[in-house]
C-alpha cells in the first residue's frame, strides 16, 4: 500500500470522527443552549442537531418539563404582628431557555427567594386569622405576583401550594 493511500485513509477516519462528534441528539423534554465561539448561537429542541466542529459547544442541557421545588418553611409576620410559619411547594416550568441560562446566575435559587419575598409581602398586609383561613388565595396571589418577575428568567409558575400554616 502506498503512503498516499494510508494518508487518505487516516484523513477520512479523522474527518469521520469529527463529523460524528458534531451530531447531537437532544432527548424529549430537554433543550440545549449552543454557543459559537463563546457567544449564544441558538437553542436546540428535541431531535437531532448539528454543531459546527471546533466552533460550537453545548453550554447547557436544560429540562423543559414541569418541576416542583419545595420551599423551606419560613416565619412571616402578619399585619397584627403575629408570627406564622408557612411551608410551600412551587410548580414551575422553563419556557425560555436563553433567558433561563443567561438571565440569572442561579434562577432556581432566585425563584425561591422571589416567592419567599412575595409571601412575606402579602402576609404583612393581612391579619393572622385571614392568613390562616385563606391558604388557597394566598398561594394564588403569590403566584400572580411572582409570575411577572419570573418571566424575565424564562420561568412560568404554574402553581404555588401552601402546604402548612402554623401560628407561633
């Protein structure tokens, strides 16, 4: 075999490896953020996507399925200076992967803090008896307020369930 044929075979093998490694399969319920030379290029949804060899890289692999986050129980004060411990769960979904990845450093943490703050703000305007008797309304009002701010992070809040209200 001549040297020329060996060089051609090696080049074809390397080219095949590069081309195969540039093909990515995105599973159902996930999206990937693709950067070209460090700058946002596109968001690839479920299916096959092709990356430019040596230029593109996968910056993030994110789930777009609905997720639940359990919030830590927090002590809040009511309008009449009573203390209530509120335990909640938030159901949310990523709707814009670019905003989610680039909009906040830790969007899930920011979401928890946002909801905690909204619960505190709402309970501060209510009497203790109103807080204890309006669990569903408190969750709905908190969701409405938090949804506006979370849209900037590419997050849609589906529900906030107040699991436990305890007076201290």
